[in-house]
C-alpha cells in the first residue's frame, strides 16, 4: 500500500492577459497556491487553487502549518477520509474561503494521484457521463467593455463555435446594462445564449428591478445578483422573475447549496472546485443538484472543470476564461463548439515546470517525514 512521503507547497502569481473588471472589483492578479504530493510508489500528484489577488499567503500558511503535515504516512487513496479529517482539524476556521482553498489544493492533488495510479483520466474516474461539453466565453464581456466591443467579441466567439457569452452587469444605471445587452442580442440573434453576472452587487430591490428589465432579452441566467449570504433575498428574487438565478462561486460548503436548493433560491448551481474545497465536495454538489433536476455550470477554472463537467450528467456549460496558459503546455480542446475532456491519466493538466520555476512567489516549502 502506497503512503504519502513528501509534499511540496509553492505559489505562482499570474497576471491576466486582458483587463478584467466587474461590478465590485478588478481582477489584477491571480495567486495560485500549488501542492505536489509524492507517494512511496513514485506517483506525484499536483493540485492547485487560486485567489484573485489577496489571501494567497494565508492559504500557504494554513497548508504549511496545519494541513500538509497531517498527510504524511497516509494512504493517498483514502480521499474521503483525508478530506473529512482535514476539514475537522480546521473546524475553527471553517466554513470559509481560506480553508476551502487550502483543502482544494490538497484534494485535487490526491485525485491526480488516484487517476495516475489507475491510469485513467479524471472525467472517467469521477463518473464518465459526457464526452464533450458546450462552452461559453466570459473573457470579452467585462464591465468596462463598451457595446461595440461586446458585439465584436460575441460575434467572434460565435464564429468559433461557442454557444454563448457572459456579459457583466452592474453599471450605475440599469439603462446602461440594457444598452449593452440589447446591442449584443440584436447582433447575435435568438440562437446564441447571453449570460449576465452582477458579482453580488445589488440590493434585493434593485435586483428585482433589473431582472424585470432584463427579461425581454431572453437571458440564459442572472448570476450572483445578491451577496451569497443573503439566502432570503435570493428566495424573493427567484420567486419574482422568470430568469434562471445562478449562484455558487462564493459558496464554500455543499450544505449551503442544499439550503439554496431546498428553498428554491436558485435554478443553476455554479460550484467552483477551488472555493468549495476540491473535487470531492464538488462532486457532492453536482449530484445534489441533480436530485433537484438543476444543472451545474461551474465558475472559472476551465482546465479542471472540463473534466468534472464531463464526469456528471447534469453539467450544462464550461466557462471559457484562460487561466493557466503561462504555466501549462496543455490547452482546452474545442471541437464543433464543445470542449473535450483530456484523455491522459490524471487531472488533465500538463504543467510547465520550467515556467513555474521562473514565476514562483517563494522557494517551494518541502514537508517530509
């Protein structure tokens, strides 16, 4: 039986290739904490998570001081047991973003070990439900982008076979949102999906008002209209509009999705594998949503989510935002407008270790017996 012998912790800071703005923030940098798990039989699994500019050192500190030392000597295939024990060991800081991001880096590395040891790709090992996934683009729809540029981008990605585009909303007056969305809808016609994302910017009353004005544009969904902790507000909003309400990128435990689903507060879940705590809880959320006949359309992390979406039957979309091009040699494969999960064993990401070495935020931390 293989054991975990050594673990490396490192971080790479990445700068987005385009300016990314939304209704509450600007995405200026991506801190990418990483974990490499070395086993006694020579398998090395790599996992990662991310922040959008702050908190990376806190994730690394939690990994170094509290979580990674608890991995040594354990069977890497005991993934459920490891996740549960690590979560309990940090119960004083859970549920929350820093803990979930740290757990995700470990859990993803353990799944990489599991898939490499089995000689199978993640999408097969985790379920093997779908061979390809529809993809939509967010990279050209940021809040600062003006109407003509939005139109140009939507037409370009449609020509590439993408099935939709996401446009950020939350300009100071709703009329500005409507002008931007209307320009795109007129240009692309009815057969191309438009998603909108408010990044938790609105009050309940403003969200209800804007949803009413968005409805004639036949939108695929209204994403993060309210702060994620406002369950009651989401219940009121969902009951007031025909627009599908999408939530999840700012939810950090499967039980919180249960509350949303039980209360009819959303009709699309967008669990983020890094923010939910890894592949293990992500799959639980996906299967939970399936029992409510609700699709999962995860946030960000396309390089990992393409495999997870292909693993479950109720995934509907993969979000196109290139994240890891600077430090990987693999690329998301898109054929006929659909993303195909990687077929190589492991989580499906080919890391460029030379590039990573040049961009490391600090000398890797090694924890061993």
